[in-house]
């Protein structure tokens, strides 16, 4: 089945819609104006805005996923502790990965419309950014940013797709999405398109993924729609 350009972009297979935001991050070209607007609104609160992660390709997400599935990279639980995967079924390993890492083809970062943000001015000297909930908690280094975001993101066209824990993806207070630009990708990323792409991909845990695609789509993908 031939994929349309929008479908390929939704799956992270095409990057012709992207521009460089800085030396490390690419985003959707239409995201630049909303980002500038959001940055200005946050400056009024005393916080600065930096983007830790923007676009991520299908292949990049596949590398992350496969490394976790094989134990080359740790799978963390809700308290940030490594999950012991020995003795777990393929399904259990799969759902442990999906708690914090999307399937390739199913990440909103494929679209260039979603970003992970932090306040560079709040980083202690020598500190390595982790993007974990404790950094945005009441005693975390980015608490001020976390408190300032709710009043700034909506007027600039952003929302938090993973603000609440619905039993699928863990809450990500750092993850913002530009609703108007993301909407077409959310609409085109169907369960069938994702299944077809993953069926022809050299991905670990493939049988578990395809056997559970209905549950995966309902719990980890559709919940983040605009």
C-alpha cells in the first residue's frame, strides 16, 4: 500500500517539512512562530525556554526501542528504577517499554510539532538534563517553569498531551504539542497504517506488538490526540 506524504511524515519516514530550530533540534516549519510566541510569554514570568528534543525519525525511535527490548538500554519504572526484564513475557517487556518510550511510527516527535522543554537558566552548573518528573516537581529545578507553563501554552497554541496518567504513557510535564499543526498527523495516524509499517520493520518483540496492536493504539496512541 502506497503511503501519502502526510502518512509518511506521521510515521517519521519523511523530514521535508522540517527546519532547524537550533544546532541540535529540528521542528516543523510552522512551529517557529508559536515557539517564538511561547518564549516571549515565558520571559514575562522570569523563565527561559529551551528545547531539549524536537523531531525524531522512525529510525531513531526504532534504535531506542530495540535497545530497550534487548536490554542494551535500561527500561525504567515509574520511580526511575531499572526494570528487571528476565522472566518477563514479551508482552510485559513491551508494555514496560511503552510506559516511557513510544513505538517507532507512533511517536508524536515524528511530526516535528511536539517538543520537550526546560529552563536553561535553572540548570545547576555541571548538571546533566534528564527529563524526569522529579525535575518538574515542587522541589525540582524546573518547578518555576512547570508552574508558568499552564498560563503561557494555551494562548500560544500549545497543550500537554501527556499531562495526566491514564494508565498508558507516564505523565510528561516537559512535553508540549502545537495543537493546530499536530491535528492532521493525529488524524492520519491510524492503527492500520501503523500495523502495516511495523509488520515490514525489523523490530524486536514484533509478534507481541502485532498481537496487541489494538490495546497499544487505545492506551498509548489515541490518548495523546489533539
